[in-house]
C-alpha cells in the first residue's frame, strides 16, 4: 500500500473532506478507538477539545492508505496496516478514527490519530515519519505479493507524474488531466535549459509562461486557467529565477490573455469548443449509468446494514432470554451454568460479527467489480478526448507559432479529421 501522512489541524474541515460523498462513490465509517463519540465528526471534535489544553495547532496526524491499481485490499488488510503504522510512529495507544472511501473503482482508507498524549498533555513528536511510512509501504507490498512501484524499489525512479491534492484541484477546475499537465511541464523543463526555449516549447503545447500576482511564475492555457510552476515542477523559486530570470521580465496575466485572444482566432476556438461538446455528449450516458449504479449500490448497502441491525437486535433478545432470572438465575449463577452460557454467547457473537464482516465484504467486492466495468468505459472516453485535444492543440498552436508550417494550408481539413 502507498502510505501518505501529514500533521494538521482543522478538525471540522477534515471531517467535511472525509465524509464528502460528492467526490466518492461510497463513504463508510470504520472503527473509532479511544473516543467517547461514535461518529467521525464527534471523534475529531474530541481531539480538538483535548488539544485546546496545549499549544499544539497540528494536533492530528492524517494517514491515507491506498492499495495499488488493480488490487483489492480487505478491511482486515487495512486494519493490519493501520496497526503497523501506529506502532512504527508511536501512536499505537492514541485515539483514532477510520473511514473508507470508494471511487474510480478503487477503495482506499483514511485514519486520523490524535497526537496529544492525554496523560502528559503534550503532543507526540513524529520524527522521520515520511521515511518510516515509506519503509512500511515497501514491506506491505512485499507481504501482499504486489509488484513494487519503481519509486519504492529505487527512489531515483519515482514517477515524476505523481501529483498532490492542490494540483489535482487546479486540473479539475481547468477540466484537464493532471497527468497530461505535469507531463508537459516536466518534459519542457527537462529538455530546454534557457528561458526562451522553455517559453516557446510551452507555447507550442498551448501553454503560456507569465508572472503571477502572488505565485511568481505561472503558466496559462488557452482557457485562462493558471498553474503554478513551482508547485507542478516541485522546483524552488531560486532555481526558477536562475533559469527564467526575474518574474518582472515576463508578461503579466492580462498581457498573456490578450496574446491568447489574438492567437486563438474564432475558427480555432470553435473547433476546440466543438471537441469539448462532442466529449461531453459522449460522456453523458456513461456518467448517467455511473450515477444510477452508485445510487443502486448505496441502496443495497443501506438495506444490508438495516437487515444486519435487525438480526443483531433479534439475536440480543434471544441471548437475554437464555439467561434465567430470579431463583433459577441464582441457581445457575451458583452452579456455574450462567458462566458457561455467557461464554457460549460470547463465542456465538464473535461468529455472528465475523459473518457480518464477511457478508459486507462480499457486497463491497461485487460493487467494486461493477464499478470497474463502468469506470473503464469512462476512462477510455477521457483518454480518447485528451488525445484528440492534444492533437488539435498541436495543430492550432503549431500553426500560430509558425504560419509557414506545412499544415497551415490544411488547417481546416486537419481540424475536421481530428474531430471525427
């Protein structure tokens, strides 16, 4: 599993994020340990309340656990990994809350630990937690027999196209694949080592280099969406200035927008808009099928949970009747029969609990397989769209940068060919 952790505050904001059903197909609360509250919001609120007696602002440690693509991890697998991580980080005895997410036909897990030691009222220090999580991640891959990612086998081979939450959000707002954006920026940065060549390479790919209002260097696409170079390239401001010079030497956002308008004539813009419309039309029935599937799956899980609760209530009543009351109950207690019955009830309850977990897991696995079928069709459509979009942008911006290019005379024909 890939393990990513961070120290943070903001219990309300984190609870909203973890319980967000808009961006996840399914959200299920897991075990809550060491808290009076039985729900995620209440547990995180307790962690915050205890932290108020200290000066610690980052009183939580948030950890995400993600199995590799194409592999399925069970609840027991996640719980075992959580326990190992807690022991490695020194958080084994700390309150924790777990939540499971399912989206894009994959399941992952989040666990939030309290860093505050309630006895000493001090925050637990977490030195080198990234290295420890990386080591544990490698061990989990080997334990489960999963193929090690190159970045875990050799850090120098880590995938340069991995992206974080902020980058993903920027790409979502721009309606572009974050892997595509990062690949273009990484490729241009690696191939061109001077300001002019880098800017021209970006422009050929439909991106303009400019200075941002607060973020130093940024790039803009033809829609006016901005992407921070330092964030997407993971490069510091000093290195950016060493290669690109001072941001003040570069055009402002407004100047670049004016240039884009002059380059992107009406015909080219119409072609890009047509491509977006065709993609939306092709995607609409797939997304509708996905929404219907998620709604049906949520209903099935709700009905299963209701049925399991009814079984639990009926079983509890039946067990209560097995323990006699009055003089007969006193006789059972004296003879030891009551203790034997209680022991039998405990064993039976454990079997019922394991059956409930297995029943829920079978339902989850079936739903994940259904989701994978629908999601694969959606991914194929997105891939087709991004390939067409990139080909169309190469034509448009290649012609704009070099009007004498051979494809200039066949501009309309090429656009029509790409759209079809």
